[in-house]
């Protein structure tokens, strides 16, 4: 029985489930930071890799959609389209 328990625990350690953002509207943000984390890992930049991993863990727990960045980019684009560049 003990060996059965050890085999099950080893399987659970080696099998990784796919991680995702808690709110599906944040998944695109999660994916971008995951790409940045993997890039930092390839460059062996442990500080940035840990920083991105911390962001990903937060997104895995945060239940609300992140909207402030979306709204700010929409306002910025609207501002650019209404601003005259003529002198």
C-alpha cells in the first residue's frame, strides 16, 4: 500500500496541468507574460523570470477582469485620432 502511495505522488509531481488565468478575460494577458517568462528563462535572466512568474501566479488567483489597461489604450488611441498634428 505504501508503494502505491509513493507511485501516485511521483506521478502527480511529474504531471503538470496547464495553467491559466482565473478569469478568462485575462487569458491574453496571462499568455503574454508567460511568453516573457519563457524568454527570460532562455536568456537565463532569473530575476525577470521570477518577476514574470509572480505576475502569472497573481493572474491565476485574481477573479476579476483586468480592464484598466484596455480602457487606457482605447482613450490613448482616441486622443491620437482627435489630436491635430498640423502646425
